[in-house]
């Protein structure tokens, strides 16, 4: 069996679910949990908002660095703040940390969705979508560089993510890489079906357009041309074969036709 880490540290963007997942890991694993932001408030004797108002971001980051250094040997789960990678001193601490660092990785859409669920709409209104994307893109490689493992979070409940992390450290060394890869595959599968769902929503819009202009539901020439283009695009792929393209496009086409027909009958 692999040795379970004394300190498990979660990093990731705001809204990644670090605190929620950290508490769930602690519950499932019967271990202790601390949140760095809460520790900063305890150290300062005031709220995060008050720290920013009185000492500014620089003062907050000073406290964050101090607390981060102190929790490297905490016997349990540590949730860091989303901006912990903004300071080089913190990056050095995390790189040299004896703790096992896990990056809870999602995408911008899932991150914003979680922030909305958590009631962080004012925070979202302070930044444009472009600003959020730019910040996410800047921090993503930093999280990856300090992490020992990356766990995909897209489409997963906190309980599922926590269970994956607990399983990660209940496995032998040979299984660790496999579990990491399976986590990535699960995330890809969810993205695929998310894209299919978006595709079907577009199909509905197409059906309305066809109805408006009296166009036929099935346009065989266009569908045939699409398959030919896909086969051309992937002609050098060993994995995406012509047969696979035909089968998948047949499924998608049948689903689209059925949806369009239902839409037109309303």
C-alpha cells in the first residue's frame, strides 16, 4: 500500500471547491481539516475583508505566506486560497513543501457555475468574463507546476472528487498513475456529453429556422459532405477511424432528426 501523506494540500482557482472537497475528504478519511483563509483571520484577529481594508492586498499576502509556511506539516487536509500562487514566495514554499499538493482542475465554465451556486454573484460582477478568463489562464500553469497530482472536477460532486482523492492514496504506487489518467478520462467523457447537449440545443434552433422557411428536416447532401470532411480531417489518426466517424455521426444525425421532428410537430 502507498504511504498516505501527513499533509494534503488543495490548490485551485476560486470556485474550484477546495474548502468543500477538503471537508469531505476529512469526513471520509476521518482526518482534520483547516482552511488557510480561516487561519489568516484567526492570526490577524479580523476578517479577510477587514485585512484588505486596513492593510491592503500586500498585507494580506504577507499573512498568507506566513500561514502557508506554518501549515506545511499540518496532519490533515489544507485548503489554500485561489490567489496563493500569485506570490513567488508562496510558489517556492509549495514547490519545496513536504505536503502532497493536489490541483482541483476544472474549466472557466464550471468555475463560474460553482461561484454562482455559492452566491458569489457580486464577485463575478466585479470582473468581466475576459478578466476571469485571463486570470484563470495565468494561474492554471502555476497550479500545475506546484501540484503532485491533478484531479479533474468537471461534472463531479464534491463527494465524488473526495472519494477519488481518498482512493488515490489508498492505492499502491503502480495504481496512482492509472487513477490519475482515469480521472482525466472521466472529465473528457463529461465534456463530450456536454458538447452533445449543446449540439442538441443548436439543433432545436435549426429546427425553428427550417420551420420558418419551409425547409426539409433531412438534408442528405449536407450530412454526407460533413462525414467526408471529418474523414479528411482525421485521415492520419490511428484512433479516429472512418468507421468510428460513420457510427458516431449516424447516432448524432438520428438524434438530431428525431429532435427536429418533435420540434416541428409542436
